[in-house]
């Protein structure tokens, strides 16, 4: 493929990621709004049906690349269904959602080499929003990863706060053993 076609495909994919990850939406006006992250983490858990519905709603940002059934796109975007990255460490998955992923990665025995922007690019994500989408993915399509709560997300957010770019598979392997 000629070099300009590769670059064009990259730009098109990047724009699709930005839109799918919420890059087309302005950041909400939070001036005068109290920080409820700590209160939400301390609040009782929402009923499972509410969490599932909220997770499915948040997952709509991911559908462009990972498909409605979590199967991904062969040779482009890895599947979430049956993925060791989904069913493994919840902290690793939360870190990927918050900071993105780039470069070569093997998922379910297949190689991928693309980029995932941080979930919610240009749109601040609450710990609850990250938790419900992670839980939705970890408990659907035959996945057995289990639930993630806002306190888990807050802990990973604090531990990775200095991170300024997407993860690589090697960095994830070192950070989340």
C-alpha cells in the first residue's frame, strides 16, 4: 500500500477513535458542582440491573472498534470477548480504559497493532463511569472477569496519575503482574 494511503487510513482511524471515545463532545461545565467522587465511592452499590444498563450505555463509545458483541474487528481492533486483558487483572483493564493502548498486542492468540485512545478522550470520566463500562465488558459475552467498583477505579487513577500517554503491552505486563 502506498505510504499516503497508510497515512490516510491512520487519520481516518484516529478520527473514528476520537468520535467513538467521546472526543466530539465538549467537556461538561462542572463549575460550582461539588466533587462527588468520594461520596459515590462510599455510597451503597447500585442494583445490578442499573449498573448493567449504565455500562451498556457507556459501552456505546466502544462499539465502533470493539463491536456490539465484543468481537472486535479482525486484523484491526482486538476482541473484548474472551480476552485475557478483560478477564485478567481489573486494575490493568481500568488503566487501559483511562489511558489508552498503542502498539503491538496479542489477544486471544491473534496479533494487533493499532491504537486505542483513552476512554472518554476530551470528556472527563467519573470513577463510576469507568467502573460501569469495565463491569459491563468483564461480565458480558462469556467473560468472567467480575465487577469493578468506583473505589477500584479511584485507586488505579491515583496510582497512574502521572501517566501522560497510552500504555504498551510491555508496560502493562510490567506494571500489572
